[in-house]
C-alpha cells in the first residue's frame, strides 16, 4: 500500500531480495512504473475498494496465493487505519515509521492484534546499521555510571514540493520532528535506554532541535530539511543527506551504509523476528510529546547548530 510513494522502492527491493512475492499493490496515484523493475506481474489498483476486494478474494480462493503480509508505505496519518485493514484481512502488517502519530493509537492496534491473532511490524532499520550495532556493543560493555555526551545532527534537504504535500501538514505527517526524526529517536532509545527528560528548544517550518536525557546519555539533537543548514565543510551535494553523531567529542558519520537496511528488516521479520508495537512505543511518545511542547531554549544543553536561531 502506497506503491507510488517515496519509500516504496526500498520495500520493493527488500521483498525481492528476500525471495518473497508481491501479489498486489495499491496507490491512488498511478506513477508506479517502478513495479516493472521488481514485480511486473503484480496486480495494481488505484481504488482502495478494488484492492480490498482483490485481497479478500486471494484470502478465500487464492489457490496458494494467500496474502501473508501487507506492507504499508502510505502517508503517516493513514497508517493505523491501513494496519487494521491488514490485520482484519488475515495478514500481518509491515509498516513504515512512524507506525502511528500518537501512543494511544498503539493501544488500539495492540487490541486489534489480540483479536485477529496477527502481528504488526515496524521498519526500525537503523537498529541494523553496522555503525549503530558496533556502538551499541560499546555502550553495553561500559560499566561506569557516567553518561555519554551526544550531539545528533540530521539534515535531509527537501525542495518546495515538500511543504505542498501531505508531509508539510503537521496533522498528517506529525511535522518534521515526527516525519524525519522518529527514525533517530528510536535509534537513540535503542542505544541509550529509557527517557528521563525530553525538552524542545526550537522549532520552525524547516528545522527543530532540543535535548533528551536517556539512561546512558545526554543528547543534543538538530533536524533540518533546509539545504542552507548543510555544514559548510560538507563535501556532499546540496540535496544529499547529512547524518552525524558526536559522542564524547568523537565523530561518528553514518551518512553511508543505508542501502540494504530494509532488506535486513524484512529478512528478520520473515525469519520469525521483527520489531513490533512495544518496540515502537518509546520513539512515538518522544515525538508526540515534542509536538505539543512549547519551545524554550536552555543554553547549557543547546545543540551547536541552534545558536543561530535561539
């Protein structure tokens, strides 16, 4: 679901790499020629009702083509509805981040899981990044009660189209903090444990920053979709992404290494693993709390990139 979307190609590639088969795809937009590269035989629908009917038919008389998983790459505000559809159709759901926009939506999905005896899986691909795996091993090996001092910087430039799409509407995307930040808040929680405080320092249409204290780290974070925020010494192209972690003054650049992470997630799910509702809960709470917070800068905990704005 959402076959014409920005992230859909990563799911198509992962399904193909895992030797799974795509039976049907849905998107209200028909710019889905990418299907020819992966699953040209897949049925395609631009109307949800026809897609729903086709999935139901396969479940009843699929002749061995019963739908086992439905991958959801639709706009954020539709995720919980499309997850419920998947579970009620007798399929497990594999959903892009954020799984939902608010934590109470997770409780409703947990009830739907119990009712249907099907599972919801979230794409938490950064947990599979080699640099993050190595860093988690180092964090876990540390016996000291001393906390890491961490700066997280993520700049993912977007053109004017971004703010005229559903992603530019906070009610639909959750805003920048949710739409591009939830990936990294999950990573930080995965690395450093439970949240002890969560403060918003600055937010505008293009960028946001704040401070989160975890069990094992004090994190200053900065997110931006404005190309003007790219580091001056960056050798990357203007509209490429910049991802960096600085931990106790040591820079960890994990800009590279993202190519096959969705394949790792799918492989884990299909082999009986996968990250579910409770794995996603902490990051969803972080971003939903920030979304309703009033920004108040605290200079001692300010990310360096925010000094120009606070």
